[in-house]
């Protein structure tokens, strides 16, 4: 019931998902509104179920306060249903902080995990790179970052099929002594995990696939990702403005149309859907606030891949052994 787009768009995505993946989807929210909207679509009755929730946590609400006060908010009801085994995975495109808080309150962390981490998958010409944390934990200690590395690499190994994921530490320079106290201490802590540690990674190498998992604190990671998003939007704006300036530019753009389409598809966040909240005891995924129907389909697919790979079980084992 939350997110930037109307529930009708998200419900349409759920219908598309059950047809594409031949799976069942549970929609949580205003029952009358959801059922009304579902009447506009065709599906088998057993494919889509509705769990009622009478409250909504808005994008501008303080997560901790809202989760304590609104026990019947859709995000709280969803995480409760996950804990009780009514659903196998949960995804929300709403308030990210509320999703994290609800997951911690209702589902809980994997045993031994100190802090869950929010991740993002970045597409590069050579393959996918997972980056975490990107906002769940602004203040960290080296142990948190080592656990992020284990969680991220385990996910990449079992879901993306990378046999021996390489870990990089987000920093302002490649040399071992670079960075603040956290970065310097974390450099040595990274050797205490089972995956290859290649050293520090500067933000400008994010899209070069020098490693498979990039680890940093949530404050730095969030700044990097938002800066990259802003740069991408600026590049698109410049291209559009230049194309309009002359007939020559318009003809050139027409000849380059195939390239532009491929670039748009490769950088479209809707094709990746929601990102896993790593370290939670059961699968919880966080979608972009502007998730549309296509993003919902991708999110259901991401959740299914995680479930089929039993990635939460693998992360539990890895943390118990190395974390």
C-alpha cells in the first residue's frame, strides 16, 4: 500500500508476476481496494491472495516510531506473515527504514549477525557487482563490514553463480593505509572471511567489475549510489538537449538508437526489481519507491531465485562458521 505509484500499478505487477513465474502472490493492504482492483484482471483464484492491513506507513514518517504505533501497517503485517510462515518471502516498495525496522521487529536477524545490510546490484559490461551497505547502517565497526562481506559474497555465489566471489573494500584510495580509522581497521578484518579479498576499491571503479562484492558503511555507500544515479540522469539530460539542437544531431541519434535502447535497458532499475536485505532470518526485499509493474515482476523473480538457491540458509551457515 506504500510507494510512490498508486496501488493499481503494483497490483498489475502482481498479476503479471503470477502469469510469468507460475507462482502465488500475496498482496497485503486495504482489502476492499485490492479486491476491487483485482476484478479488472484475469487469473486463477488460488494464484493471488489478500491479507488485510488497515494502516500505511508513509514515505515521510519516522520508521521506528511508525512501526511501534502502527502495528497493522501493511509492512508490519507482511513481516509478521513471513515470521509465521504464511508467506515465504516479503517485498516492499515503501519506506525503506520502515521495512528494515519491521523486518528486525517481526522477523529478526540471522543468528550471529550484528547488523543487516541493504544491498544493490550494479550492472557492468563484465557482469553484476553487489554493493552493500547502501544506507541501513550509517555508523559501523570493522566486524559489521566483515559480516557484510560474508553475506554479500554468499548471496552472489549461490544466486548469481559466481564460484569464488572477490571482495573489495570501499575506500578513497587503493593503498592499504588509506582512508579513515574504520577503513584502515576493516582492511585487516577482511582477511578473517572465506572469500578472496582484493583490497581497497575506489568509487570510480564501481562499474569496472574489479570485484564481485563491494563493502562499505551505509553512509558512504549511500553517497556513492546516489551520486551515480545523479550522474546518470545528468548524462541522459545532456544527450537529450544536444539531440534537439540540430538536424545533424537528430540523424546521429537515430543511427545510434539501438545503442541508446541497449544502454537504457542495462541501466533500468526496474529490470532488477527489489534488493535483498541481507542478514534477516527470512527473505526480505526492498524495492525502489517508484517501482512500477515491471519492477514488481522483477522483484518477485528475485525473491524466487533467492528461495530456490536457499540463500538464507547458506548465509546462516556462513555466519556461523566465519562471522
